[in-house]
C-alpha cells in the first residue's frame, strides 16, 4: 500500500443514492472506487439509499468521496449529514452545494455579481410557460430548476410544445425554469482547488449529434465529440476560464466543480449555464478528459480530489474536535 493511500485512512465512496441520476452515480462511483484502490487507498463502496449514513461513523470511516449526483447527493443534504458526523468529504460545502443545485438561485447570484447568464423566467403552469416563450423568444429551454444531466429538459420552438415541455420538467421539480437558448459553441470548464488556489482546467468543447446534448448523448452515445484542446483562440479560452473561476468563487465552491458555458456564435460572448459541484466521473465524463489534457490521469485525479476532502469549519479555519 502506498504511503499516500495509508494517510487517507478508511474511505467511503458514496454512490448510487436516491436521485434520478442513480444509474450515472453508480458508473461514476465504481470508476472512482477502482482508481482509488489501484493507488493503495482503503476505499469501500457505500450506497446511502441502501445504508444509514450513521454507519459511516460506526464503521470508522475517515473521509468520503462523494460520487452522488443530483438530489440528496450534491444539494447540500448529504454534505450537512457529513458535517454533523464530522467526516470530511470531497466537493463543496453545504451552502455552495445547495445554491449550485438550484439553477434559479445560482443565476440570481451570478446576475447580481455581473456575470453573464442567459435570460430566464420561473414558471409554475403551462400558461406561464407560453408567456415565457413570448417574453424570451424561441428557441427556449424548459427544464427543472433542481435536476442535472439534462433530465426533464426540452428545447421549445413553438407555443404548441409548451404544455408537454412544462409537464416533463414539472414531473421532476415543481420549480420550472424557462431559459433563453444561446446558439453557438458549447464548452465546459472544470475547476479544482479552493479559494485563491482554485485553478481552471482546459476547456472541453462539446459537439453532439444534431446539436442535441441530451441524457442519451451525454452518457451512452459514442457519436458525441469532445474536443480538447478545445480549438478556441487562446485569449477566448483564457477569458472563459477566468469567468468560470469567478462563478466558482462567487458561489463559495471548493474542492472541485464543472461549469457549463455557451458561447454566442454572433457576438462570441460566453454565458454561464450552471455549475455542477459533484460532476460525473464516468468513461464519458468531461472532468477526467480535461484533467488528462492538463497531464493528470484518472487515478491521480481521484487521489487529488480525495486529498481535498474537508468540512465547512475546516475551510473557515476552525478544526473539528
């Protein structure tokens, strides 16, 4: 066993969970588990949907790698439980995780800080969705405000599509977001680190079949192209990395995250869409691709992220007893 692996103690890789992204979480978690074990880490799978979190303390786990996605995984709930248990974990703390999971709240904060994000309206009915289409214009994106992985998302171009789009989004979340569609290049930018030490990794440009980066194309379709280096002019890539770092720090994120950005084809203005505080770590996932372009392979990335595990009070400078 490596000295580094020994220093981590007993590690739980939290995977599965109760969200609509349970299947993807298993894919991420199993990859992380295998990578950590290959580096000598005493890592074990732990599914919070099947076991009580109190078992983490009873079985003397020393830290957690959160590979849960969506609700009850990256929305501040499991983070709060781990704070109470006193077990350091990867990713952002309670507040940043909760805010980032809520796309509406995230956009409000970014807008208040002068960071560009597409125009939006919150809706609670089909009629309100139709009104939003008139106000925002077509095409328009309709999606749940608190889901990930493009679950429940529809691109709407006509009034007749509003009812089905709203119903699909509302099935996943009563809070539905209607958002201006930005036509242009789609890129994503991972960030690793905390505060002044946070660093943006290389951009990944996404080219999906017919421009439709949906759940199927994101995780299961090999026809989607991921281009890294992204091919953008160096100055443009650097500007987007700086924008993402500001977005990350503004929400108080730590450890790691990944921000999704659309670049307007006409103006080349980048618009922040959302930030994921527990990004995917599957074979199709974007953070490992970006990290590899920066010279960090998958096992090294997993170890680096595990090393960043902390508690909210640790980040503020007050150690847990």
